[in-house]
């Protein structure tokens, strides 16, 4: 029973860290793209937000899945 709790905690931590890193990278990239393509006014904030959330979700999903795959391995 302790192994499943440990695995679940590891997957949750991986997804949280992936979300944080993905959000930071998405915010930087979204800001760069918004200014690069000269997106007007408040649409800039919307674009940056969409890029941030999308990047955080995708990176969190993949890091959580990687943690789940890694959790089953015993060394």
C-alpha cells in the first residue's frame, strides 16, 4: 500500500513541477511572440495567458506521465 501512495505522490509532484516549468517557459515565449507579431492591446494579455496555460498543461502532462512510467521501474 505504501508503494502506491509513494507512486501517486511522485506522479503528482512531477505534474506540478512540469506545470510550473511549462508555465514559466510559456509566459516567456508568449510574451516574446506577442511583441514579435505586434499583437494589439489587450489581445496581448490574452495571447500570453493562452500560451502560458497551454504550455503548462502539456509539459505537466508529459512530466507526470514520465514520472508514472519511471515509478514502475525498480533498480
